[in-house]
C-alpha cells in the first residue's frame, strides 16, 4: 500500500467499531486483546505499517468496551454484559446480487445474535425475490449512525470488489419472540456441561460437548483476520481439557470446514459434528495467522443428541458431559489407511479405498510417504486440476493416526488440501471409511494401492 492510500485510512473506512466487541465477557475481551496485540506487533516487526495501524484501532475499540464494562476495575458505564441497545441491518449475497435492508432496532439481539432475524430475512428473500440463500445475515451496531455507515460501506465493497448489483430491500424484522434466553438455559443446564469459562456473550453459540463458544465473524473481523469471506465460525473461547482443546483449537481461530463440509456459520459446526460417530476424527479446516491450517477433532461420546444455544436449525435438547479420552499411544502392528484430496470450500473430492500400509507402525514418515504417493497418482491422472503439494512430517499426528498436506498457494485460485487417516485394524479403518462417506457429497473413489 502506498503512503497516500495508507494516510487515507480511518477506523470507519476499514470498518473498525466497538459493536464487534459488545456482549462479550471481560475474559473474552482480554483474550481478543492479547491476540490483536500479538498480530499488531508482528505486523510492525515486518514493516506492514497499515496492518499494524488497523490492529491498533481494533485494540482501541476493545479497550473502550473494556473500560465501559468496568473490566479494568473502574465504574461500569454500560451493563457488565456489554449488551447495549442494538441497531442493525441484514444482507445476503447471492450470485450477482447483494440484498440490503435499512437500519432497524433489534427487540432482542443478544439472546441469539440475530439468528432469528437472519432466518426471517432469508425466508422473505425466498418468498418475495425467489433468491437462493447466500452468505450473509443480520448484523449489529451500537448506534443508528454506525449501522447506516456499515450499510453503505457494504454496498460499496460488494460493488467494487465483486461487481454485484445492490438491491435495497424495504424490510425490517417482524416482532419475534425468541425461543429461549441463554441465561435461562445456563441456569437450567448442569454446571458440568458448561465450559470452565462460562461467562460468555449471550450472542454466542455454545457447543458445550465440544468445549467451544462460537460466533459469526463480523465484517470487521473478516478484515482484521485476513479472511476471504464472512463465512465460518469464529472461536471465541475453548474450554480447557475439552475435545476442541485437544484438537489444538485456539481462541480467535475461524473454523471453515468440518469433515470436508463447509461451515457457513457457527451453528453448522454443531450440526455437522452431531451427525458424526463418537470417536471419529473429523478433519477441521481452520483459519489462523492469516492462513489455512488443518486439525483433527475427536468427536466425543454422547448419550443424547446435542443442542445449540442459538435456535435456528436444530431443536434444543439436553446435553451430557462429554467423555474425553486421553490421547492414545500410536497403534502397533499392521496399519490400514484411507487418503483423500479436495479443493477447500468445494463439495466432494477424490479418495482412496482402504489400503494396507507397508509401515508396521503408525508413524509420521510412513503416513506422509503413502499420502505423497496418493497425491502423486492423482496429479498424474489430473495434471491440470491439482498443484504441487508439500508433505512436512510436522503435519502428522501418530497418536491420532492423522496427517495432512497443502498444495502450493496460487493467486486467485482456491486452496487445495489432502489428508490421510490410519488405523491399527481393517475393521477400524472400515468404520471410519463409512463414517467419512456418510456426510454428503461423497468423494469419488480412485482405485489405488501404494
């Protein structure tokens, strides 16, 4: 960025607002502040002054909310929850059209983070405009002026960057009685079912069996984190010792896909994982440090179906305390594996049938050798479709029997990834293979043996 462009930057121009941080607890604000400070310092160290400036504004916004809520020990000028009067607007991007509403006042934003309004908005678009549900939703600002400015900024960005037409929709949400308040749910839930740091924003989606508190990334966070779109589930907090913590998830991560299925919002994480078998190691596509990484999440044992805090697509039912197993030692003896390759955020991909590895143990070197061979075969058969991959051993976890590889980055082209699961017995591999293919779209099977 040249000096003139950088000088023209303002917090408002890049969408920095205190609204992003409203409704969060002091502990969550402290975590977010630590993350933003780390990114700011790294940006300054590399000479990226514009990014350092942008994250400095985010730090200012976070600290303003912390001061107002009394997080520094002083008197609070807003409720301790930060739940001020919420103003908002709704948007939906679908193919070449961007739908935008005028500013409205939420009757009750914080009980579900605007999820009920979002559902009503998309239902209206389907019935009135015949529009398929695109990415988007109903957002919050803490003043009418901020909401009006955000609308115009959103229209400008989609016009300039995506060349979409903007349709101004004369719609505001009807009176909506929310199904339940998070406070009531928290009071009714057993204490052991809540994460250790249970003082979370009431606009959050809590996947308590996974140990996660999730939110949709706001436009401001999309910019701050370097995301390509507002789709995904932003990790607000991770309970210590939970399946999410064991998988390596951290606060400020954004979950992009689970088991090859795109995550469009926080509730999708619970929806997808609830259909997976207990013990299944689900691949997670995660955005961290302005790049995509891949982790593996062990699905916990559940006695009953799980619930989500924001009621949009799933009914509320009781959850039980998850059973979290200690990491197992690397299995010994013959190993049976299953490899796959896919384009990030696109349905399906290619997979191998179950094969027996030549390695007598599940090791990083052994897994990467067979994964590399599988990817090499795929690239030979479809040379125009797949870019070169790298296979560092550090991207393998022998205790979990999982490793992954990334394709070379390419400008304006989607990311490509590959992964492999290995098991001590064919029966375990077969169970996993069936589970992997139970979530549509099923991957195309490539006849291949190492």
